[in-house]
């Protein structure tokens, strides 16, 4: 049954159900080309038991209903297109259908394709307010009914993804990226196999902006100055914690280099060579001659144990409880499985730090504007400088950091 919320009476009837019963929400945006922060939320299809409630404000076929109705009540709300909707509303007790689907299938919904399916035989592909609401309702209902089977909070990793990862990266997206032309917005895709997010929008990959070609130069501090914190030898230090090896606060690459070359001090060339050697050991497999170094002997032992467990169980399980099965690691071997585990560990470790950092910055002008796996870029206001000590302390619990500062991102 389909009901349209278009009068005070139907709004009251809707709220009487919505406030006390579980619901499933599929939001409708005006288009998929604009970032959700700048986009228009036309409304939502709210499924409660056997009824699909259509709550629209801006669709040509519907009488406008106040969209704040969606923020009422504390009953559980399963949300499709979660991060987009969270950029427009402040819901309580929400659960992400996207998270549940991803953790079950290790894939993500392609909402671009879903929206495209709504426009078959219609020209208004960039303005869904002109697509007949009956057509959209039918297509959305089909999609939701096909995917109800995934709405399960018990799937491994759900709590951490739903309560930590999505809200944290949603906040970073809202902070925006200050540029010479105004604020740019990106979207972090957290639904990759390992959980390491990609970050882009409108054809721009913000995770891979090249420093040497000037593509970073238009990103300019709005509040005072950029502060970028880079972890030293991040994966080396993550592994050290896994295997119980102690590394000094000084350069991790220098620490290993002194063991490769068996000398107390390294030349600049030897230091660069040591980084290359470490890279090969960590991501290509430990060479036999380096097994004499305790760090690599323990690392190799950990890799073999991890792979043995993977072969027995058919999956690796991350710290957050996410399971990555055989099928998602093509041509797997011990080293490749370890690399997947390490990427997941990197992201999940950082997420817990990001939660603390965002709490420190709550109510401040200073913003975290880019997250880049092993580095964090802040736009810092002068009167928030006292907060940096707390941020540095949070990061230092993971690994020592190097600080770079400039008003222009391309000069960092």
C-alpha cells in the first residue's frame, strides 16, 4: 500500500506509525551530480510494515510535506544511501542498510545506477523532481523489497562501521576543503574490501592529488594555516605492535636501515635504500637474508600464522569484526592476505584516533579537512592552537608524527 503525506491528517497518521515502529527509508535527491551538501533532498520513501509512505517536498507530482517529519521519533530507522541522507537530516536511532549490505557481500550499492534505472524513457535525468512519482515509487519499492534480507545488525563489524566509521567520515566531508575558489566537498567511500577509504567527487581524487603538478595549489587555508601530521614509518610501527617488537621514536626506516647495513649511522643514500628494502619486505615478502633481523623473523611468523588461519576459516577477520573471504582476495597467498589485513588494521586504528580528534575539535573553528591514510590535514585557527597538543598526543599513541605547516597545501 502507498500513502502520500500531503495533509495534516496524513502527517499525523504517518507520525503515529513512524515514531513507534521500525522503518526503512530510501531518500530521493534532485540529482546525483551535485554533492549531497549542495544537492536538494526532495523527500523520502518510508516503509513501515506493508505501507510505503511518500514524504516529498519539491517533487512536481506531490504536495509539499515538511521533511523535519523524518527527524521525529526514536524508533529504529534503516537507511539506504545513508551518508547522503545524513548530510541533510539529523536522525536518531538510525542503522545503515549500506553497511549491512557491504559487510555481507563486500560490495557497495551503486546509487548512480539505481537512480539511472528510474529515468528510463525520461529525459529529465538530472532533475528527479520531473520523473513521475508513481514510476519512482514502483522502482524504489522493488529495490527495497529485494534488499530487506540484508538488514541485520548482527553481521560482523556492523556496530563499528555504523556507529564510528560512517559518522566520522560524514563529519570530515561536512568540514569541506577550503580552496581559492570557495569550499569543495568530497565523499569518502568506506565500502572498499579492506575498509581503506577512497576520497573523491566530481572527477577529482583527493587521495591522490599530485604535489609536483600543482594540483594541490588551489587548496588554501581559510582559517589561518594548514597543519599536516604525517606518521613516521606507519606500517612498520603497526606491525611492531602486532608482533610485540619495540621501535624507538626516531625514524623507523633508519632503525631498520642500521640493521640492514650493520652500521650505527646511515648516509642519505643508505637511508633511501633502507626505505626501498623495507617496502619490498613488507609488501613483497621477507627475504631469507633478512630473517636474521628479529623484526622480520617475527613478522614472517605472524604472516604464516595469519595465512594458515585464513586457509582453515576461509576468511580473515579484522579488529572491527569485518570478515574478508577467499572470494575477495584474488590469487591469494600469505603475503597478499597479510597486506589486506594490514590495510584494514591501518584504517580501523585511525578511525579510533579520528573519533577522539573530532571530540577535541567539537565546537572549534579548526577543522580536519583531509584524511590521507598516514597523514591528517587540519585547517587551524590561531585561537585553537591550544588544541593541537591534545591532537598530537592522540596521534603519538599510534606513532610518532612529523609536522608540516603552510597556508597552501601544495607547499607542504
